[in-house]
C-alpha cells in the first residue's frame, strides 16, 4: 500500500530540418545564414563536426570555397550537415611555376556545386582569351601557348543559378 509521486520533465527535441541557407558571396564579406525548424535547441558550426559550435545561425567573413555547415541538437538528438558553396574570384594570380597561385579559376566550385558555370576571360580590348570550365585546373595566363604580360584582365562568369558576374583581376609576373 505504499505510493510515491515522481515528477519527470520531458524536453521535446528532434534533429533540425534545414529550411534555407542564405548565402551572400562574391563580396568583400561573404556571409551565411542558416534557417532551421524543429523542436530542438540548436547550435551551429562551419567545417568542424565536433565544433566549436555557436548559438548564432549567422557566419560572416566566410572564405570562398566549399564548406560544410553542421547543425547540432544541444539535447543530444544528433547533428545534421549540408555542403554549401561560397563563390569567390581571385583578384590576382602569379603563373611563375612555383606551385602557388599558378592558375586563375573560380572558387567554390566542384563536380557537384556550380560545375556547369561558364567563365570567359578577356584582355583590355575585349578579345576573348579563354573560356574555362570551372572544374578545370584554371587559366595559366597564356594565349596560343605564349605567356601574356603582367596586366589586368577581365572576366564574365555565368553561374549555374543564373547570376552573371563581371570584373577584373591581375596577372603578376
């Protein structure tokens, strides 16, 4: 005939569901905003599955390239991830054969993300020098096999998401 009363608190929790990931790229300060839904309490990490995590869903000063976004449920229900691309365009390159910056190419591209983008490179007079596939190693600064001089060159990039970007960069020799 004994009885006992216990109070148990239950915290509803679940894996996050990614609604959207808003990306501002091709900028001086690239940013990512991760929007999720779910019953959990979530924390966020960029490129590090084990953290450090932050409570904010906003990342700024993100480098151009391919990144992994991790969303962790703080109640222990697990972590989800999503691969994203931050598009970036180098301002210069140095095709001198030293193994560093020898090729100019779009950043934030791989065979799964933005692989169908097109890149056109022009000289200062508008002459088409090269059409690049972003999955290639990049442009080596030559035209018809001859090295072009240190100068500014212009590009037009037609991205897979229908954006078109124009600008210029330099060859430094």
